[in-house]
C-alpha cells in the first residue's frame, strides 16, 4: 500500500469567501470593496476571484499603519501644537 502524500505547504491563494473569512469580514463587504477598488488586491484565475494570502497580510499591515491609533507618528496628540498666525485687517 502506498503512503499518502500530505502537502507540506498551505494554499497561496484564497477565493473571495475564504479571503473574507480570513480577514474576519463578510463576503459582501469584500465584494463591494473589490468593485470600488478599495480593498486588498485581487485577480481572476479563470472565472474565480482570488486573493494572494501574502497580499492580504500586506494590506492589513498597511491599514494598521495608516490608522492613527496604531501608528504613533500619526497621532495628533503626540505632535507639537502649531503656532497661530495673526490676522491682518
């Protein structure tokens, strides 16, 4: 009897429902983001919309860094106040 070969690597791509589950959002949200060209990068593999897992991870990191709560450099409370300019009459 032959030994079964088990894959030693995970899938590199996810379809839309699995990508939505991976991100913890609804498939409809991901669908809307795709059509608005807002969400993570996707592509068609035949007739299926696919997402590269590495691209999903990079997109999440970019979202974290663009958020002032996660990125101290963007927190307005950590910056010096701007000087007011005097109005001229």
